[in-house]
C-alpha cells in the first residue's frame, strides 16, 4: 500500500500529464502545418500513456480516481491558443517543458518516463526555435536589449504583453498611492493618475519606437557595407560564402561551387550574405517601429488604467480602498499570466504578485504621508 505522500504524488503527476495532453491535443487541432500537427498529436498520445500509468497506480491502491478538472493555467493556455494561434504560446510551452524535463528523475517508480519527458522538451524546444528563427533578425535581437520590450520582437509576445501591462499597473498604482498618502483631494489624485498613465505610456511608446528604429538603421548600415564588400572584394565574399556552406556540412568542393553560382548574381549574393552572415531578414529589418510603439502604448495604458478608475466614480477613503482592490485584481491577473512562463502555480504567482505590488504601494503611500505632513 502506497503512503499518503506517494498517493498525493500520483494524483499530482496524473493531473500534470492530463493537462499537458489537453494542451497538445488543442495544438494539434489548431496547427495548420501537417507535420507539426502530427508531432503535437504524438506528444498528446505519449502524455495520455503517462497519465494511464498514474491512474493505474492509484487504482491499484484502492483510490477512486475522479474526473479530471483542468487547471486554470491549462484553460488560459487553451484560450490563448484558440485566440492567437500556436506560435503565440510556443515559447512559454517550451520553457515549461524544459523546466519539467527532470520531474521524474528523483521518482524511482517513474524512471522509465523520464526519457520521454526529455524527448518532449527537446521536440517542443526545436519547434519553438524554428518558429523564432523564422521571425527573428539581428534588428530584433538588438531591440531585445530594451527591458520589458524584450519579448515583443523575440517571439514571446505573451511575456511582453504581461510585463508591459504590469509596468503600467504597478507604476501608476504606486504613484496614486503616494499622492493619496499626502492627503491630496480626489480631483488631484485622478489628475495625477491620468497624467501618470499618459506620461508612462508615451515614454514606453517612444522608447520602443527608438529601439526598433535604431535597430532598422543599424541593419541597413550593415547591409550597405556588405553590398560595398561584394562590389569591391568579391573574392573575399566568395570565400565567406564557401565557409558558411562548409559549416552547414557541405563538402569543400560543393560549397565552392554553390558560392560561385550565388556570386554571379550580386543581388542574390547580397540577400544570401545578409541572411547567412549577418543574420538579418532584409524584408523585416527588426519590425515596424510605429506598430511597436502603438502596442507599447496600449499595453502600458491597459495596466495603468486599473488603479485610476475608482477615482472616476468614488471619493476619499472609499476610492482608495477600491483602487487597492482593483489593483490587487489586476496584479493577480498578471500573476496568473506569468505562471504560464515561470513554471510556478497560478495561485502562487498571483499571491506573490499581489504581495509585491501592495508592499510597493504601501511604501509610496508612507512616503507620501511623511512628505505631505512635512511640507504642510
């Protein structure tokens, strides 16, 4: 007879496997690429097999296995897959699989499942990497140097959206609480909140616009230098192409033949060297700076509006309490979304986000209180 601890472990493993199977089945239905859809179907079948192992262990110990209830994270991921497509969640799913690849390593009765988990992690990571390579250029990698904007051009749109909204929510919540702590009137607090929203959103939008614009300009400069080298030092560029194809596994003679053929067309040579040597997609050049700025503005505003809204209809202490409650709700939502790519449970991530946000707001409220008293 298994111990209580083992029975709890069996239930946890069963739930995890069934949740994973549900996600892969959803991906298999939505994915338009036949090869990827087939892969997701195979992963789902494998997860179902793993779930059967834990179901049988529970049954063998006389435990009545109830119908599975999908976790909040699973429901959320399925909604995102249906709404935005598989590519939107792939980076988060790959990170989660990688984090869980060793979950059976220290479970002696599950050693035979550990190798499967490693294969799953490798397969999903390969798909995510392939997807990212199709969408990423050096310009996008340069833009990655920006703080929360990192995900916007790297393929992890979910992470970027969550962190962008979190920036707006926390910064405006703390700003409003600091002003409220100073004993300022309702109109002044509302004005401060709206001003903080607009100023912060404009700052984020401008930062993103500059980031993408600079990335595009740098990419154009690199392409122009490459074109000049093709024009004035074609032999050196031919040798570079030869080395590139040799690095891909082509033998030296064949690599030289391919390089000679490509160099006959300067435009084709420039396109090839731009992609292979510089890692830049000439058609993309890091994305559109205006759309990037617009997304940044909207994401920041989405988070920043939460703490400001109560002051539109309430006054005094009531408005402050509603501000705290609405901000806590927003922080919890951010926490739930971050659980999709941090490997922690939705409840833990939501609680942690609320706790950190409230501590930060309490600090600024106290600072505002002290400054308000000293100034008055």
